[in-house]
C-alpha cells in the first residue's frame, strides 16, 4: 500500500475523530541536529536525521499533531491496530 493511501484513515486506538491528513517519508536536513523521537507505534527511538515516516493527524479542536514512525510496516500496524 502506498503511503498516500493512508490519508483520511483513522489509526487504531485513537478517539475516532482523529484522521491522517498527511503522511510522507521524512528526514531532517541538518545532520548536526541529533533530535530523537519515539515511534508512535513501537516506541523505538528514532534519530530524526535518518529516514523515517512523518504523519500529521487532524485531532479535531486541538489542531494538528505530528508523529514519527519507523517505516511503512509500523504505519500499517499502527493504522490497522495490529
């Protein structure tokens, strides 16, 4: 499944109003930036200067939120609730 196919879907375990508005392969351009974030699915610590998946969710009244995932397999498990 292409990443764009997840747009509009609602990840498992969310409040039912949350939906994916944007999903892209991503990495930070600045290799000097050693920011680390957890994968929202598996919890693995991601070095953001390395390739990962960035998801933007529409969380209703609270606005948009950005989350990081390891790769497409983590996206699939997160969205499908596996």
